[in-house]
C-alpha cells in the first residue's frame, strides 16, 4: 500500500517527503483554508516538493464549470489530480475530465455504490472517508474492504482506492491489511506511526551502554 500525506502545509509535506515514506499528497478546501495561503500558490509549491500525484479539489457546482476550474489546475504540473466531490454533477465532470486526459480523484465517498459509480465514470482514484463513518457509529474499514472486493472482482476497473479521513495508525495498518491501494495520512498520524516506547527506551539504553565503551 502506498502512503500519501493529507495536508496543505508545505513544511509538513517537506519533512515527511524527506523521510522517504510518502509518494503523493491530497488536499481539500478545508486543508487549503487551514494553510492560510492562496490555493494555486500552495499547489504549485507542493509540485516542487513531491514527485507523485497531488490532489487539488474543484469547488464549482456545474460539470462544465468544474472542468473549466480543473483545466488551469491540471496545467500546473502533470502530477496534478483533480479532486471532485461525489454527486451526479461530479460524475458528469469526471467523465468529461477523463475524456480530456485529466486524472481525477472522486472524493466524499461513503458507500460502495458511490465508489462503483465513480469508477464507472472513469475516476483515477476514489476516496472513501473512513474516519467520518466511524464518527457516526458506522464501520469505515468495512467500506474500504467492500470497495477492495468489488474493484478486485471487476477486471474493467483500474481505479485506485485512497483510504481517506484517517484518524490513527490503526486505520493505516487495517487499510493495508485489507488490500487498499493508498492511505492518505495526516501529518499527526504519520508522527504517531513513528513511535514505540520500546524503540525510545532501546535507543536510550544503547546510548548509555555506548558511553561506557573504551574509545582509545
Ligand atoms: O482529504 C479528505 C479527508 O482525508 C478528510 O479527512 O479528517 O477531515 O475527515 P477528515
């Protein structure tokens, strides 16, 4: 399973990219707002940091307007993926963008039926939101599993699944175990994935013992 980072904060992207663990970035309007910067400026800067898919979301409501909004974004860099909110108009926009050779990530997926429709409309990626399902007392991971099974059973589907709305390291590990293609992980969760108390105490013990080794 590939790991992307789910953020629009370039310092976070740079740090995690330098660790060698991510190969893509996802943003959304809320994350862009949190960065406090202009949308295009952030997206352009991300393309100079990460050499992999970078999702930038359109906000227009009409399919043709979504396509018009997508064109200048897609022109920024070949790695740009246009993120489209799932609904009827979004599917129409997805079909049009696919015909134009623009790669898409259909987002805000909360059911296997939605994922299947997005795949049929030509989506390059679908983003089921597992944390937000858990938040309302549903099993988000079960949705990921269902979509994996459906896509695996249909040789005409090449759409990749991005487990999104990740809240903790267990989400990442479980997504990998059920065969999800990608997990897009917030910076905070990547930092949590680094930690184990036995690693910390192990390093401290090695340092302590090393200090006792004669150096000359
Ligand atoms: O990028 C979309 C998704 O990952 C958002 O997650 O935490 O706002 O539910 P969250």
